[in-house]
């Protein structure tokens, strides 16, 4: 064998070996772009700021795998935003920071950042990513959600009995954060508190964002841990006043004193921490389709449904089209195969 051929074969073997080697500092790649273990650990510190018991090694790994999946999805969407020229500007980011700072003194705002193990530059980076993905979602999904008059009338015809109220009703939406994570909960951010301390901090963050004018339905879809209503923007539908009579007394008192459009503060209930929004209040009797409130209620329901459908499908297509290598998951499987 010639020396030149031997060197070529050695180079090929080396190249193949490199392709199959797992980089020590890389948790995953998305279309060749790296997510490092340092990136993952930083996000882990931000989201799992437990001051109580530390999770076991297996629990921590489950949390990191779930978090990495979220980071991969975010990176896929960010790259799509980049390709479409939808990146948030520095002005967009600074305007959002000004909104976030508004309810706090400078010291309190810095304390909020420190509690999440974040610097102001970390926040700028995160906001630039989040705002860019929001622009993408608005262009690719929200702008395509259209509800016709026929959609509304068809829904009313199929659900007419649900608009006949034997007693006064309150239509409410909720955001729930629980201290015990449930594997069946799937919000858009895949964000679940792991204990009471995390749950309290998370609900405080959500309330602050609501008071800054962010949409209740969007935050419910992204963060709520209530499996039956999160996908519908927290919408719980109509609830009879007699049902509220049997509920938590503080909850009932808060709801009955509110006007449509208002939100409660943080309510500590048996399941965890809640924020409620009163969408409408209705007297007893049959509601007709020509009632503007009925039409608005139906449109909101249908918009939320279609938005969730399009988002779910869009994310699946985006994942299918992306080239993702999850080295962390591979390392877990490799350890299992070795019997360690």
C-alpha cells in the first residue's frame, strides 16, 4: 500500500471517529448550531431555583432532559425567525425591559433578577429570543387564524343548550401553578414548578407580567399547569354561582366582587397558586346567537382552539425539518446500555 493511500485511509478513519464522538461540552445541536452544557446549566439554575430539598440525580436528569427539549424547540423557532428577517431589534428589547421595570424600584428589579440567577444582559438575550419567536408566531400562526360567521353559528347550533343558564353564571379563566410537577401537564413553555418556593416565584412573575399588560390567554397557554384549561388560554367556561358558593370562600368573594375583564391577585388554594380572570357575567335564561356577548364568547373559544391547533402542527413540522442531535439524551441511553 502506498504511503499516500495509507494516509488517506487514516484520515478517513479519523473523520468517521470524530463524527461519532460525543463532544464533551455540547448538550445538543440544532442544524449545526450548538447548545452547550453551560447554556443548559444556566437555564437550569434560572428555572429550578430550589431553596428546599435538592432533587435526586435521576430527578435532576429528567428536569434537564425536559428543559433541553424546550431549548431545542426555542432554537428551532429562533432560526426560523432569523431566516425570515423577524428578529427583534434592540429598541424592541429595551422597550420590553422598561415595561418589566415599571412596577419596581431599581433595587427591587435587581433583586428579581438575582433571585432567578440572571444578569441584565441575560435578560436582554432572553427577551431578544422570545420577542423574535413571538414575531414569527404572529406571522406564521396568529395572522392565519380566521373565524367566519358560519363558524360561529355552527358552534352555537351544536352547543345551544350550553347557552341556556338555569341560574346566573360567571365565565372565568385561570392560571394555575402547582408545587408538585405533573408529567401530564403540557404548556407551551413546558414550564412546571418543582416545589412550593418555585411555584410562588413563578406565579408572582406571571402576575407582574399581567399587570404590565400581557395577554392572560397567552400566559395561560405558556405557563399554566392546569391540564384541562391551559390549552384554551385558561378558559374554564361558564360556572354557576351556586358552584362558587361551594368553593373556597376567598375565591368566591374575589370573583363576585369583580367586573368582567378584571383579574384577581394570587389565590393560594389546595392545588397551588391561582390567578383568575372574569370574562363575563350572565343572568339566568337562554342566550340567543344575536347577542354580541354570545358571539364574542364563541369567537374567543374558536380562536383559542384554532391557534392551539396551528401552533401544535407548526412546531411538529418545524421539528421534522430541523436536524437535531441530542447528545445529553444519547449519553443517558449509553450509560443504560453499559449497565451503569
